[in-house]
């Protein structure tokens, strides 16, 4: 099997594979498939009408949660212990060595799960919040990493947004799961960043941010301290990564007030572009990855660089999503437009949120 002689390679036309140095996996890029007909699933696009305060919503201020506790009348962020936690601090250890056969291994798992509301209103999302309100979210994230990371080696902050991403409640919120172990994604990322650092004496993601800032073709939003890029190796159509571009930063706790202000601005701009792309409150799963905590606070993690991943499923419109099924589950992840095309589309959508624009048009 050899390529066509004399035909110049064009990433938009010619399928190829790209390497993800964080996961040590390859993705198949087949941009020419974007023209294929689609008669499959369409998500509902009627935007859910969310009321600002619903007496039945357990995440709203003053309301009662599943466990009977009443939320305070909070005015900014609000954190509570998840009433249905996947990880609890006191689970007993499973039997050592299980059945005496290495094919049946188990390990202890302990932890804590919390829920964090971003704002007292249910009908608001991060891109529509004020910058000072988003800074409070970032400050609270850092506080939780500090508090839970004092003992737990991994504190995973993540936000599932939109029903398509399994979010159970429209109120703006995220979850924080702290675990007594490094989860799989953290283990692989740790291994990859460590190997790169040992070989190059530089952090993989600091080098990557420098390169992307120079090349610009995958940059969606940038500021003096942060870059939002569609990674060269992105698997989801409009996947992005938020990266500090100026200096080595291990964790959210290390961000200066200026870096937090700048991050709030970049997040609002990125998320506004997401919403404007298909004129819908863009669904995604996002989360922060920083250096492990707990016993790792004392060192040995200089290869890490703080970053956030955004994984949005939408592909062609507000109603057609990318499915990671058949080939992706059984062979290899595959994408249908190049990361450069995705970045260009996101760069080209307006910076003003479509809801604000609609409001000002209605006033005129
Ligand atoms: P998701 O929308 O990502 O599912 O997050 C909402 C979380 O809120 C979910 O994990 C918790 C659920 O367990 N929750 C409570 O802890 N108490 C409640 O009364 C409702 C929801």
C-alpha cells in the first residue's frame, strides 16, 4: 500500500493520522467525510426554557436537596457534598489479591464528591456571567484543589453541560471528585509529560503553547496569559484546550490574581464563540488537569503544566453530533474536519453572545 505519486498532500482532502502526545494515541483525520449525507439522529434544538428560580430545583438557593438539607440563600458560588457520591471517604479495602489470579485484580478506592453551583440563577451560563462572577468560580475551584488536594492525590474538577452530555440539572454547576488514586487519564498524562520532560528538559505543554502561539492556525482565543486552541490532535470536532502561555504553572492554586482575571475573560470569550457557532447553549464536558496533589505536593511533578480540556459533541449543527461509536470504540478515534478548519470556524463567529444580540435587537 503506497500513496498516490505526484499528488500534493492536503490535510483537508487527504486522510491522515495525528499523534496526541498527552495520551500517546493516534487520531484518524478524514475531513473529506464532512460532505457525506446525514439521515441519522438529530438532537432536539428547541432551547430548554429555564426559569431563574424553580422551587423544585435542588440546586437553587433556599431549596431542599435530596437528603433533606436546605441550601443557604447563596449569592455567588455554593459548594455542597454530593448526595449521591461515587466516592466516599470510608469504603473498606477489597480483599488483597482477589481470587489469586492476576486476571481478577481490584484496588481500594476512597474519595469525596462535591457539587459546585456557579451562580444563584438557573437561567445563566458562564459566558453570560460577568467577569467578576467568573473570577469567583475560578477562585472557588482553586480553593477546592487546595482543600481536597491537601490529602487526596487527584482532584478532578469537571463540568457536564447540557442534557446531551449527561447533565442532570440546567442550573450552572460543576462537580469535583477527589480520589485516593490517580485515575486512568491522569496516569497516562503524567507518564507522557514526564517522558517528554526527561527527554527535552522542558514541559510538553509549555513548549506546545509556545508553538501554537507562533503558528496561530489553531488558536481560537488568546490573551497575554492564556491560549485557547483546537489541539493539533483533537478528537472531538470542536475540542479545545486552555493553556497558560507565559510560565510554568502546576495547579489552579498557583494562578496569580491577574492570571485568574485573564482566564475568566478567555473562558467567557471561548464559551461565547461556542454558543454562537450553532446559536445554541453549546453542550460539552470540560475539566481541569493539573499536577497531582496530596503526597505529590512535596515535589517530583515539575513535568506537569496546568490545562483544561473542553470536549463538545456537536459536529454539523445544533442538532447533529459526533458519535464516538463503531470504529472509534473498536479501532481508533476519527474526526471529520481538520482541527485547523474547526479553529477557523470558531475564530470567525462573532464575539458578542447571540442572546445579548437578540436582546439588543428586540429593544431597537
Ligand atoms: P450533573 O448535572 O453533572 O449530573 O450534576 C448534578 C449532581 O448533583 C449529581 O451528581 C447531585 C447529583 O448527584 N445532586 C445532589 O447531590 N443532591 C440533589 O438533591 C440533586 C442532585
